[in-house]
C-alpha cells in the first residue's frame, strides 16, 4: 500500500546510485518516459533517461553523495531541470514545466550503499502566477514613472507660466514707465542745457560789471559790492556750473537705466539669433544696480565682444534671475561679480556674491520650482527653476555652490553654437547642484 501511495504521489520521486543510475522511479517520472523504456529504466543513468540539464543534475547529485547533505534547487534559478511539458497550462503561455528539485542523501538498508532521492515538484502554476505579478508590477512601475515625469512637467509648465506672466506684466509696466519717463527726461535735459547757457551769460554780465565798479560813484560802488557779497557771488559762480554738470550727468544715468529697461523688457522671445553677451551683461548690471544699490558691482570680461547663438529673452531672463538672487543675498556690505569667460566652443558666466550663502540642506533644492527661503511676498521660488530650464534649452549647464555666511557662486556654461530645437524657438523659458 505504501509503495502504491509513493507511486501515485503528484511529485516526482526517483532514487539513483552513486553512478547516477536509476534504482527507482515513481509514476510521475515513469509517465514522462518513452513507452519502450517504462519497463526497462533500471540501472540506466538518470541523465540518459531524461535529457534535460544533465550536467547540472550530475553536479548536484555528486555534491549530495560527497557532502551527504540535501541540495535544493529553486525554479527561479533553474526552472526546467527535467525536460517535462507543462502539466497545467494555466494561461497557455507556459509550455514547459517549472520545477523545484530537492535531492536527499539516503542509504540502502540491506547493502548500506549510498543513494540519492530526487524529489521533483511541479510549480508551474505558482511560477506562472508569479511571473504575471512581476509583469504587472513592472507595468505599474513604468506607469508610476510616467506619472512622475508628467507631474514634473506640469510643475515646470506651471512655474514657467507664472514667471512668464509676471515678466510680461512687469515688462509691460516697465516699458510703459520707461516711455513716460523719457519725455520729462527730454525736457529736463533741454532745460538744463539752456539753464547752463543762461548761467554762463549771467556770470559774464557780472564779470563784465566788476572791473568798472570804480567808475561808479562811491555810494553805487558800495551798494553793488555789498550785493555781490551778500549773495555769495564767488560761491554761486563756482558752484552753479558744477551743479549743472552733475545734474546733466545724473540725467544721463537715468536715461541709460530707462534705455536698458526698455531694451530688456521689450525683447521677449525673438527666436535663435546672435546675442552679444558683454553688452547684455553691462545692461543687466546697470538695471540691477539701480534696483539693488547695497552691493558693489564688478564686471569682468577679457574680450570686448562675446557672441553666442541663443534666444535672447530666456537667456537674459536666466542671467537676471541669478543676478537678482546674488544682489538680494547681500544684506549689508558686499559685492556681486559677474564674469564672462570665453572658451573655445562655450561661454561661461560666473556670478559670484559675498552674501549670506545657502544652507547645506537647501542647496539640493534651490532649482525646484516654488522652493524659496524668502519671506512670503518676497520670493516665489521660481527664479532658479526658470533659469535652469532656459539654460537646459540652450543645451547648457547651470550649477551652484555655496558656503553659508561666505557667499555663492553660480556657473552657467552654454555652447556658442547650438542645434535648434522646438523648445528654443518657443516663447516660454523653464536643475544641477554641486
Ligand atoms: N546667491 C544666492 N545666495 C543665497 N541664497 C540663494 C542664492 N541664490 C539662490 N538662493 C536660495 O535659493 C532659493 C531659490 O531661489 P529662486 O531664485 O529660485 O527663488 P527666490 O529667489 O526665493 O524667489 P524668486 O526668484 O521667484 O523671486 C532662494 O530662496 C534662496 O534661499
Ligand atoms: Mg530668485
């Protein structure tokens, strides 16, 4: 009865001797032997009867005989040791049987010979289920990744939109104000010129009168001399022309700022073209220094002109955002230095400030849209994320390094020539930390 039970078990049971010759096979194995061998399998090598992965099977059997220790083989590592067809074609996909195999060392009670018992378990159903689950989780992972990318894209698009809107309205406002300021500047300038000439006339009248004072009567002479003295004529003469010169200079500076403002705000996106970056940087410094007057500004460029191919709007925007951050980082005294370095195929902009710097824990986050450490209403956390996208679109790199309490360096490197892409020709401008 026991023999019958072992024979019918739904697992493979086979016994082999030290030469790998078969001593016993239960029905599970027998049913999978060719008909002609079913009554003639004993004393034949197991690897000859079942020509699957003979080498592997032999190695495992040998180790069991030598070490006298069980050996287990899991389907995931070795799915098909015996060349059996799938007994349970669950999905129809599996044509071969997935197997777990365990080999146990045993002894022949009568002869004392070493034997090995092979247990073979059909795990096609579990394997098939496991594989289906694996495929599903891979598909889910992919979907999750796609969703993550989409969310990032949406985040970026949103930040671009807000910045673009902000820039458009500030740009319009700035252009409007610049236009309005231009008119008064014009007439104040003209009036100052006339005033200068009038002053020169008045001075020459006075200068003309002075040598003839002695020809007047004593009373008139004294009266005129006291008029000169009580009105501080000498001081007026000296100071008046200086004041007019200084005012004219001040007005020229206001005119420069207004012109730069107009230049900066009117150019939004004109597509890819040659951009002379030295003058862009000069204009930028004039503008930023007018708004943030605390830092001392330095500009360094070995060449008079440096040209790159790019989209001026986003490029200027990126530089401006980084420069504003640098200027805002100076709380009391300090400097902001902008250097333009021309390399063979690229141009590097280095923006260095001696400001408060960035805390180590924040440095990885500064390019994230909406990341800000500034008080509410002062920063939206968009400057660097927009700069990052603009530089990425210019096939360039932007990196930031900083020491808290010492200062920050931002380095932007863009190629002089770039391969035109769709993104670059679009209006909207859009991270790497060290
Ligand atoms: N030069 C710098 N010095 C110190 N901190 C900086 C500097 N540049 C950037 N940061 C830090 O990075 C954060 C993100 O900068 P980002 O320009 O993206 O946003 P923001 O300046 O806070 O706001 P927004 O630019 O929208 O007005 C800042 O809040 C600040 O903490
Ligand atoms: Mg900023």
